C-alpha cells in the first residue's frame, strides 16, 4: 500500500461529521447532517481499505443499510473521488 493510500484510508477511518459534510460539499455530493453523523459514526475506528474493491463494496452496502440507496450512491461518488 502506498503512502497516499495509507493517508486516505486513515482519513476515512477517522472522519468526523463536519469533515464528511465538508468533503461532500467540496465534491458536489448531497448528504444530510443526520446521514453524515450515521456514516461518520460507523466509519470511526474501523479499518477499511477503500482501495480494495471488495472492502469498498461491503462498506457501501452497509452504508445503504444505515442510510438509503440514494445516500450510498452519493457516498460511492465521494469515495471514487478519494480513490482517483
């Protein structure tokens, strides 16, 4: 894993609600404060490798369960921006 991937994964695994909202706004992704709280709470402390396709897919399915299909799709777009 490259240093870039390590940094991005660390940010994802320690993201706060405010940071998630900031990044969503920055990349034009629509997400509510309630959804951002749910997602940030779920991600905090987990060790997810968003560069691993199977882990990313599993994560997005869990996000869909926690929030909604539309939010999971929006988060997928945001994650795609991070992994480019």
